[in-house]
C-alpha cells in the first residue's frame, strides 16, 4: 500500500491551482456585490456566487486528478455528477449562510461548511475512479486538513467585518481573500490526496460500470478545464463590466457632489477624523477671505477662532458620535480682522459602516445674530419702559385670562400684578360694562384688527376708575390671534371733563337749562311723539320786558341773578314741560300731550303770575314782566321751522302790547309774514345793487396782544331802513336759498379786499370767513372755495373757514369728507360758538379742527372759569387752539390769560372795522399794548 501524491502531473497541478484561485476570486467579487443588493437580485447573486465557487473547485479537483498506475484514470459518470452536485450545493449553502444577515458566528459556520463540504466532494469524486486498486484514507489526518481548510475559509469571510483602517481597495482585498480561499481548498485537495492509500486488487474489466459508461481521465480533464475557464471568464467579464458602470456612476456622482460642494451658498468644510481641513468650497473662501491653501494648512483653523473656548467646539467635529448630527455657533476671524458669526452643522461621512470624516456646513449669521441682539436690547428697553410707565400694559389670552400686568397696576389701581395674573380680566370690570368689553375682545379675536374700549375698572379701595383701553392682536405662526396686548390709561379725569363739556354743550351755563341746540333736538323728538300719538304740542316763547334796563342800570351780575330766578320760577310752573333758555332773556317751554290748543293758556298765565312777584336782590326788589307767544302743533303749523316762526310772531305781537301779555298765534298775525317777504325781496335787490359791505374785527394773541387775524362780517346797508343786522336777514337768506349767492360774495370779497391789503404791504396773518349751515351742506362748497381762491390768487394757508357745532354734527361722515378736503387745500378750520351747540365729544377728536371759538356767554362772568379752563385743557390735548369771543373787559382778558386761552376777539380790542379803518389800525400798530387805552376808544 502506498500514496498517490507522486503521480501528479505538474502542469495539471498548476492549472488546477489557477482554477481554484480564479473561482475563489470570482466568488469573492460576487459576494461583495451581492451584499450591496437587495430582494431577488441579492438571492440571484448568492446562488450565482455559490455555483461559481462550487464549479470552480469541482473543476480544480478533476483537473488535478493524478495519472494513476496502469495508465490514465477512468471515471464513472454517476459519481462525477454526484460530486458536482455536492460542490455546487456546498458553494450555495456556504454563500447563503455568509450573506443572509452577515455576522461573525455565521461566517464561522460558513467556513466550517465550506471545509467539510469540499472535503466530502473530494472523497465522492475519488469514488468515480474506475481503477484496479483499492483506495483507503486516514480519517484523523483528513479531519485536520478539513479543519485547516475551514479555518482558512472562515478567515477569508471575517475580512467582511474587519476591513483595513484605510478602507478596502477594489483589487487588493478581493485578491487576498481569493488567494486565502482558493489556497485553502487547494491545500485540502492536496492534503487528502497525500493521505490517500492505494492497494492492488483484481480489476473488473468485464464488470458493468455503475449506472453510466466509463469516461477517460484526459477527456474529462480537457472538458472540465474548458468549462471552468469559460464560466470564470464570463463571471469576471460580467463583474468588471458592472464595475465599469459603477465607476462611471461614481464619477458622475462625484461631479454632482463637487457642483453642490462648490456652489453651495453656505460654507462647507471637509474634515478628516483628526479635525483637519481637507477641502473648502468657494463660499468659505469668499466669506472669510482666506485661500483654500491657507485653510488646508495644519492647525490653521484654530488660529482664526475668535473665541478662546471655540477650539473645543471645532475639535468636536472630528470626534462626534457616528451618525449623530452636531450643531453649534462659532465665531471665526475674517482676514481683515472683523469677526464672522457662523451657525455650524456637522454631518458625518460614513463609508462601509465607518466614519471617515465630517462635512461641516456653516452659515454666515452675523447680521441675524446682530439683529437678534438688537431685538433683545429693544425688548429689554421696552420692558424697562413698560415697568416704569404710568400706562397699564396687559396681556390676555383668548379666554380673557391675564397673562401679564405691568407694575403700574399697583400704582394706578392698587392691585399687585402677582395677585391678579391668571384670573379673568372681566372679574375687575364693572358689571354694567362686562358685555361691551367682551364684545370688543371677540371683535379683536375674530377680525384680527385692533379695537378701543372705555369701561370702568375695579380699584382695590372699592371704587371704579374709568379706563380708556386699546387692544392689539398678537398673531401666531398660522396668522390666528393667539393673545391680545392691551394698552390702557386712567381716563377718569378726562371723562369727568368730557361730561362737564357735554353738559355745557347741551345746557345753558348760567341757568342750567337746555340751550338752543338741545332745545331744537327736544322739539324734534316731541313733534315725532305728537305725530305718533296724534296729540298736540304747545310751544311757548317767553321774553322778559325791559330786561336790558336791569343790565344797564345794575350791571350784568344782577341781570344774571334775575335770569336764574326767572328760570327757577318758570321751571316750577312747567312741571313735565321742557324748559330751555335760547339766548339772553328769551326762554322756551314745550308742552307735550295737549288735547286742546287752549290748554297752553293756563300754563302761560301761571308763568305771568309767578313772575309778578318781585325778585329781592341785595335789599332791592326788582319787578320783571314777561311777554309770551304761543303756537300749537298741528293747529297752527306742522313743520318745526314754521311752528317756531309762528311762536316768534306771536311773541312780537305780545311785546308790542306791553308787559304781562300772552298772545296765541292766529292767521291774522301774518302781517309779520309780509314783513319777511319784503325782507326777502330786498335781499334779492341788495345783491344786484351791491348794498352789502364787509367789516373786519381783529383777532388778538392773548400772550403778545399782536393781531393774528381778522374775522370778515357782513353788513346790509338798506337804503330806507338803514343798517340791518345779520341776525335779521341771514335766516331769511338761508330759508330762501339766497345764502348761496350771498356766501359766495362774502368769500370772494374777503379774498379781494384782504388780498389787496397784503399786496399793499399790510401784514394780516389770516382772514376768517363764516359758512352758513345751508351753504356748508351744498355739495359744491369745496369746489367753490377752491375756485375762488384760485381766481383771486389768495393763499389758502391765509384763509380760515368757520363752521358751527350744529353744522359739524349734520351727517358726520359727509362733514368729515368736506373738512378733510379743505385741509388738503391748506385751509384752517374753526368751530364757532363752541359750547352752545350739541357736538359729540366722541366725534370732536376726529374732526380736523384747528381752532375752538368759545361763545361769549361763557366769558361774561368769572363763574364760568372752570368751563373755559376745561375747554382750554381739552383743546390742548387735541392739539387745537382756543379763541374767546366777546372779550369786553380787562378782567375777562386777565382770566383768559390765566386759563391759558390762546386768542381773543371783542370790543375790548376793537369793534368791527371798515376796510379803511382796518388800514389805519394796521398802519398805526399791530399790537394792542395798552388795554385801558383800547377800551376807551
């Protein structure tokens, strides 16, 4: 018995070794490729790789089969097929075991399977020999060779999970692993052959072969070699074509990467694992001013770190946790010396499961950070202002809960912010004001628009303050109202002043009765009630006879006391009647719900009776007698204006009859109407005959006593009746419509005359022209004023238009449009007779008014100083100036000066002057320095 190792053919031995190495190499390449695939492609790759390894090693065995004693060996086909099956099955099985969920334990199992399987294949293939001797083996040695081959196969597989530090190259690692795998199987083959023993035995030339014919050794060697080389060549060609495609894609991806890298608007740094910069993009070079070569210098980046502690942050870029993104802020020093603030993000670069570096993406946020710091400083300043201002700053949520209250809450309301934050704001609102406040809150929440509100708010001491508040919405990122910030202030003092002014606007300052405007409002309401209930309404005009004698003989102070007493006595008689003082000594009384017109007569008689008693003043008894005119709706008139006209007519007739006279209107009194018709006809002729003239009353600065303007006043010089007061002909002009022509004449004449004075060198800062209600309500008034100014070439900023309170409150929106149009033209606007009308203070601040003219009735006595002071203070808060009318005494001037009134107008300074008289005054002086001297003129 001897071994068969010495029977090997050297050339075939080398060929078999090459086949083993090439098949192993192709197996390794397919294994690497399969691990990167998924699904069916991975399964097909596994089967292909296993089959290629099995075929190659099976081919190696038969190619290396020795030339046995007795001539070339012959083989039995069935055993050959069986050995081929074992080779392919072992290759596929080991491949699947290694590729499905790769792990160290699976690699070890696959190596054992490979060694044992190919050892088995070798033994099976040996059985295919058709020889005349017996084969025997040494089991212990074969086991050792199988274990050694298994160890080599396992080591080859472990390269999958232990790559080199520098990363696998495309050629070296597959080649090394192919040598290790192919060499291990080849040595297994040689080792088994070395321990195989042969012994002579009788051949069986005539025995039937097992299953198939006998195949000659040279034949099988040739075809197996051709087949193996062909399969391996095809696999290698497919692999390298695949690699070429992959390399082409890699180059394309690299070009895309470089385009993204270089053209990124943010700075991008490529760092290795030690934190060194391998490459930077163009944005980094342009932003920081250094060259790419400077960045790549060893340790250069740490030399430009602006903050000493920032190097630790930068070094984290090279030691971050795998797959973890790291972000931080960093300051670098620009080449010119200034600091650049960066928002930095670290992105790890991972290759085959290992991090090989980082991309550091940095955005220049210098401007953003400076803005944030400025915003923070602004917020701190705002907080400082908020905490030290007297206004109440409140933040509430959508449910009305207090989220923040400024420290001023304690100062104004006595409530500590920490005690009320978290509670509902409505808890502290007066119960009567909760509904309107809640409505305003809902308005802000639903519309996203600001809103104002005035309400009463609880004070710790138990009373309520009037709060004027404005709420502004705070929107969230979706544009919805999330919170409301409320800025409010204590408006209690202002509210009281407004109530006082409101009372003043609707009541007579002397008697406390309704004034003229409030009376007209009340009359309109009573007429509507009478129409609705089909009842009668009596209107009484009461006038005191010879009252002027009391003023002239005893003075205005006594006259005022008489008027107060008369008002009290008439009010006691009237009961539910509405009493008003229209002007001077003229009173009106409304008697609603009369069933007969004659029911007004007993009331008038009682008035006469109560006024017949003397009035005792400072030991003196004064006797006053009234004249009373009566008109009844609907007996005498259906319209308000006619009812007033007829009551006036009756009053005039009563006055003509003497004291204690009562006159009910009748149609026989229409002679008065004839007089009005004569006046109307005279007005029409007066325009044609140029019977009108203008006079000018100076307006004076009460601080410097300089003339600051003049008011143009119309006068009618009738050829038969002499000078007629505007109080007599203006109402007729308004009623007949002649006021339009008359008003246009006044405007044009004032521009012509004052413009002429200015061209002559006289200094007149401005001229004031009155607009009547009918004239102002005309739709073409704005165009008319503009046309006249252009025609006369009169500067708009030297013209002031005066309107009354009643005109301002007629169709407020239309009034606003006209006033704003006048302001756009450059005109000044004045509100005349302020305090005698019924203007709404809620609208007053909206009107673009420049000057408030206080009616002369409020400066006739010092008792009205509080009212004048309140008007002055309100005007100052509204940025308006105040002009007092009817200044006739030095004491009045002194009071007005003390109260801060801006301008004055009246006989103390000058009577209305003709144009020639005005020239003399302007030529003499423009300042009234000696008031006593002026008052004497």
